[in-house]
């Protein structure tokens, strides 16, 4: 009798744990699928959907310069997925992509030994690790991005941390991304604290901010596919997967958080420090939204 | 005896009135969300008036900075906008040149932006879910 009670209690506790664990990403999954549905519907037929999604876009541009029936994997190309004219330029640039030098520099950095004789190899034995980042560290209770992990490795080995956003850190990030090409992004939400971080990132993304009162979503969800002056706005879906990017404006490779900084300035808000809690939560949210898509970084953007 | 009572009551009344009207050094975050920014920041076109508004702006900016929602207009960070406006307001030469209108506007903007950044944050907290695709 006693053993039956014990077995039943264990079964109930185990089932409850599984149910609760599964529910941490329930809302995030809903958000992700809703975003995919929204983007696919938006770009199924831009001409037919003009009134709903592209009210300010001249009809002849939608007819001649926009691709139709986009698939999920097409979104990895960002705005080049639908903007046919920009896609031509992108394809030409990719014949000899400018980031190759950064990738080879990143490889060199990966193999260079620290003063203590160790190297990045000791922290990251396999350089194809981008699919594992960002992740929620359940012990520390915070989001760990690839930039943070790189600098943690340096500090652990008695080296000074690198500057976030560009330079050596971006090059090494680029090398990791290059080696991770083809991996399917699979960001998980393991516990309630991770769910909180996801929700904080989501709130940051959809909140109107700055003197222009624009949210990130104003441009990259509702505004995706529309134009800001001559530039097409890229969709949120697939954005995480191609970073770090070589931006022609920067003339260098830059990380996703460097781009956040630029976006904040464009919104009319003082940007935060790179790798701040808000930015890491935001990166976590962005990565989750692109779950299930393949990694294809580094890439070129205007 | 009557005089003592009279003096005491006048003193109490003065303390009460001054306590109600003096600006607190640190504004209340919740009350700041309810302020009518254009009324609070109304600036008279005098050097004294401009300085008073800029002081208010600096006070409200503390909360804005704490909430990490400080504005940055045309690549000028808000706190720099305030200090530059203060420099203009304190420079009698510049004010004499007829810049008083511009300085008044700058002071008003400094104050309004500090308050609106926080009010926008409150509004976003309530409305951000409306723009999530469903």
C-alpha cells in the first residue's frame, strides 16, 4: 500500500514537472508561429496585399521589383528576399564577399595562444558553436551571448576583454558563424527566469521608444518590406541568423548588438552599453523568433 | 501670550505653504507620469525663467536616465542639450544678441522631453502587446 502511494506521488510530481517545463516556451512558440504566419501572408502577394501591408508603396514598384510567394528559408536573406533590384547587387557582392578577410582573421585569432599557453580552442573545442548561442544560463540566471562567452574565455585566461561590437571580437564571431553555417537555430527556454528574459526582450522590441516614438517592430514587423527613403526594411524573421554582418556603411564586420545601438540612435534614444541586460534579453528574443531556420552568417548588408 | 500664538500660527502656516509649493529635489516617478508637460515646462522669456525651467529639466532627467529612456535628438544626447542650453542662458552676450527666444524654446524642449520620455515608457508598458502579430 505504502509503495503504491509513493509511486503515485512520484508519478504526479514528475508529470507536473514535465508539464511546467514544457509551458515555459508556450507563449514564445505562439509568438514565433504567429510571426511566421504574418510574414508569409505579407509577402505571398505584395500587389494583392497592398492595401493591408504596403499602402504607401507605389503599385509599379510592387509589380516590378518585389518577389512573390516567399518561403520561410527566403527570409534568411533579409530585405534581399523580396527586393529584386537589391538582390542583384547582393548577388554580385557575394561573388567576392568582403567578410572573407575578417573570417580568416577570426580563424587566426582562434588559433593564437594566450600568454598562459592556452587558446580559444580550450574554451570552444569546436568552432561551430553559433547554433548554441544565445542561451540562458540557469546557474547564473542570465542570457549568455557569443560575445560575452568570448570575453569570459579571455578573462578566464588572464587576458583583457575585447571591445564589444566590432574589431577582433566581431571577426572571431564571424569565424564561428562561418563554421556554423547550415546549423538549425534552436534556442530553448528552460525555466521561468528564462521566460522572464524572453518576455523582457519581447517588451523591449515592441515598445515605442525615443523621440520618434518608434518601436523596433515599427520597421521590422509592420514596416518590413516598406521603404525608408531608398532602403528596404528587413523583416524580423531570419535576422539573427545572418549576423555578424559586413555592412557597407561600416566598411567592417559588426555584431548584432552594434546594430541595436544604431537602431536606438535612429529611434531618437540614447543607446545602452553593449552586452547590457536589456540588449542580451533582446538578442535572446530575436534568436527565438528565428528558431528553426538555418544559420548563414556572416553576410553582407548595406 | 496672544502674540506668541499669532507668531506660532504664522510660522506654521509659512512652513506648510512652503512645503506644498517647493519643488522636490527628486521627482516622484508615478506623479511624473501624470504631469501635463506643456504646463509644467512653460517658460517665460527671461534669463531667470529659462534657468528655472532648465533646473526642472535636469531634475526630471534623473528619472529618465534611471529608466534608461533618455532621448537623443538629431544625434544630441538629451543631457548635453540641457547643459548647452544652460550655457546659452548664462551667457548674457548670447541672450543680448536676441537669442532669448531660441533659449526659451530650448529650455522648454529640454523639460518637456525629459517628462515625455517617461510618460512614453508608461504608455508603452500598457500598449506594446497590441503590435505583436497574433
